[in-house]
């Protein structure tokens, strides 16, 4: 099993790629038509939308280590040691419960008609998992939160058995994500001035 395993749904990369492709095609179309100002505006808008997509779709992730789990949400990062996590749940999203608070992961939402998906064997590649772990709710096994739950259970059990699990809780603010969001919003609002 790798020392660090990063989990985020693959569809976030697909959405970002489609957004950038559409933006590049639009800018190229404007450029070919000789509308250079519109091409520049299209590039600016594509960059701004890509920044927002990065903050909300690609940036969120769950990182499993031999010491604990790190939940990277758009505006904060929470690192919880395996010995400090009292419970792992998947009711509304993958959530780590400690004595003082609950921390939910944007990267691992609970199942719904819009975001349910099957767990693929590749989600567990390199983890030593030969079967999908059974969780209390059968629906959880087809969701991002169910996959994160299975990975967290496996990592925490191995970390505790090896003696590498630690206690602790650290919360930090993702200032870079906040700056990207503000700059992207300002870039989109600049369209009001340009046109």
C-alpha cells in the first residue's frame, strides 16, 4: 500500500478539460474571424472559469497517509490523525468525526441520482484490497463517499497495526484558493467594463 494515497473523483478533471477545450475553441474562432478583442476576452473568461473550476472541482481531495487523513476543501484543509478520528461516516459526504467536530469532504459526496457511480477496481489499485469492503448502507458502495470510506478504513487499520497512526487535528485556511476565486470573479466582472 502506498504511503500516501490521494483520492478525488476523476470526473473533475474531465469537466475542467471540457471547459478549457470549449474556451480554446471559442478563442480560436474569434481569432480566425479577426475579432482579436473578443479572442482576448474569451481567453480571460476561460482562465477565470478554469480557476473557479479548479477551486471547486479539482482542488478538493482526500489524502490518506500512514499518520492520518487530510481533507482538502475549497477554502480549508483539515488534517486529522487516525488516533483522533472517532468515527468515519458517509451519510451526506465522507465525514471524519472527532471529539470536537465533524469534517466533511467536498471531494467525496454521498450518493444521489446525480452523482452516484460504481466503484472501480482501479480506485483501489496499489491498496492491497481484493474486495470491496461492506458498509452498513449498500448504496454507499457506489458513491465517492463509499470509496473514500473504504480507503479510510483500510488505511487507518493498517496505520494502527503498524503503529504509525498519530493523534492531532490541524485546520488551515487555503488562502491561494480564496485569491484565485477573487481574481477569477474580478476577471469575469471585468466583462461588464470591456463590453
